């Protein structure tokens, strides 16, 4: 009977802490997956909301800024309307106050 491939060699990473998601982490690195695409959509919306108004600084027109903020609020409402399956409460994202955020955008640009 032939010896198994790798027989007699030390086990790799035996001294490192156990990671239950090791296979997911390896796949994400190997396939070059953007980890933000794996998160719950509400978490992505929360992250996007936290970047306002700085992420809108490249827009030069108030109409465009308002349109981006209204689009964000529309996506928040659409996310709330999706059915939720699971235990506990679904993650909820707050809408932005468009006028307040426009003022913050103006202050940022001046």
C-alpha cells in the first residue's frame, strides 16, 4: 500500500487560533471578492450613510446632491419593504434629512 501524500509532514497552522470561517476567508482572498458585497444590504446602507456628506463632495451641483440623497432614502424605504426572515428584529437604517445634509455639504465645500 502506498503512503499518503504528505505523510510524516507537520500539520500547517496547527499553532494558530481556530477560525470557524477559515474556508470563507480563504475563498474571499482567493477569488478577490469585495467583502462588502457579502454583508446584509442594510449594513451596506448604514455604511453608505456614515460617509455623508464627504462622499458627496465631488458633486458640484445641489440638484445632483439632492438627487443622490433622495435616491439613498428611496433605497432605505425599499429595503424596509423586503420580507424579513429570522429571529429578532430586522436591521433598520435611518433615512437622511435631505435639507440638513445639503447644508452640511455646502459647509464642507466652503
